[in-house]
C-alpha cells in the first residue's frame, strides 16, 4: 500500500497570545508558570481518609488526562491519609486546607506536592506564616494561595462590601506579602468567583500586580452544561490574553468530566495539541443524510484515539467537499452516497450504509501511520513563551 504523506506533526503555529511572564514553580514533576504548558487539575470527591476510594478516583483522573489532583483535608483522619495517597498517586497531590493550620504542616510532612491554603478560612493563619514558610521551604513545597469569593476575609468584606475583583486581589496579595516577608515566593495564586465577569477582572488585575503563576478557576460554576460554558468563556478570555498557568474546571459532575472539559478548552485555544477532532455540520434543510447519527457513530467508533486526526462529517455538497478536503479525513454526503476524502483527495464513493465503517477503517490507517511517524505521541502540550 502506498503511504499517504501526512506532513509535519500538526501543532498550533500561531499561539493565541504571548503568555504572561510568570515565575515558575514545580508541583511535583509538573512545572507551573514560566512558560510551562498550561496544566489541567481536578479535585477528588471521596473522603480523603478513605485511601482506597481516593486512590481509585485519582487513577481514573490520571487516565482521563488530569495532571495535578487536589484532595480535601478537613479532619485529622484525612491528614493521616495524605502520606500514603501522595506516595501512591501517579500524579502530584495537593492538599486543600481550610480552618486548621496544623494540617498545613501535616501535608508538608506527608510529602504532598503542594498545599492550598485559603486566607479567609484558616484561623490564626497569619500568625503562623513564618513557620509555614520555613516548613515549606525545608521540603520544597509550593503554596497555593486560594482566595474564594464565598469565603473572603471578613476584613476585606467589610472594606469592599462584597467580593469585588479588588477585594479578591487584595486578599491574595496581602497573604503573598506575608510569605514574602519570610523570603518565600514558591507561590501560585487563584482568585475564584462564580461570576465569570468578576473572575476575569480579578485575574486581569492580579496578573498586572504580581508575577506569580496563576491557577484559573470559576468557583461553583454549576452543573456540567452551565459550568462548562462559564469556564470556557472565562478561561478563554484570560488565556487569550496570555493569563493563566494551570486550570481547574469546577463542575457539579464527576471530576473526570472536569478534566475532559479543561483539556478541550486548551485544545480549542491552541494551547495544547489537539487529539481527535470531529468537524461536523449542524445539518439543515439541505442535508441528505442524518448528520447527527453519522457524527455520533463516527465519534463513538474513534473514541480514545490519541493522534491529532481531524475528521469532517458533512451533510451535503454545499460545504461538504470543502471541509472534507481540509480535514485529514472526511465525508461529503449526498444522494444516498458518501464521497470519502483522505488528505484532500477523494479516494472512493460508498453507499450511505458504508460511510461509518469506511471512515473508521480509513481513520485507523491514518492513525497507525501517524503513530509510526511519531505524530501526537508523548506529551503534546505546546509551550508558548
Ligand atoms: S454542510 Fe450542507 S447539510 Fe450541513 S449545514 Fe451545511 S448546507 Fe446544511
């Protein structure tokens, strides 16, 4: 069989924006900031003290592409579980600490890759910063200062009346300044709000006022549909200005869904090499085939494909041949038949009943060759500095 020329690996040639210059920290083996690829995080929903269930969920998250995982640590039993979880997890574990400074020390001692603290929620936290900075320094553990609109420092709530962008930023930078007094700058910051407009403005202001890497999140973004849209809009607005070094999509849905959405956002912005992409038309009165069914069947047939294959599924001959020609592989349907395109050339015409199996067959051939050529293998994230 003659090899189909696939050209050079497809990576975005034009980054959406020059990345904001930020200092780099290491969350375990994952670099954050300083031009490192934007990483995707999620958080477990299990009781952290249930080590088996937590490690099981972390394994599922790892399989879905999650790069950093956060676990809640509200009790001593949870703190006691951290060492085992941090040791057995395949991805770096961040302990999420509210209310009790003693768990910060426990998490650092347990070997967590980082610790998230919420300045609005930790009693007497400010008095313990010196000790925390020293312990974190001794263990090389970065700290995320995670400000959240729902738990803003009371002092700032009184000053601003509500969780404004200015209030969120002031809270974060105040806390960072306490660490800076002890020469500790191994910090990343988040200023989350459930309203994307407030959140975008908070991060925009924060980005101007410091060089710490930023963890983006729309907090309590809602159920999957609404949360996905809010997160995509907010992250898109910020990442398109080069702001953001790591992201967490918060959904009232299983955490693996958050990871899928996060990865898709980065792929859509050209910040990560895309994997399988189905370009399918919305259908209209001209469609001569059931486009939805066709697109669903092709998507299901190619699920899990890691190579950056673009497959066009088009309902008629208006835009069909054009899109199919631009894709790696495509079909333009009409009159009960489908014209199959590979790399811009019509390779055959098949009856409608054979479209799905032909596309899957051709996709497999292309994927095999892409894999042989090393396209889409390894860590595909794109660094833009
Ligand atoms: S490709 Fe054809 S069927 Fe699909 S939306 Fe365009 S005109 Fe309609």
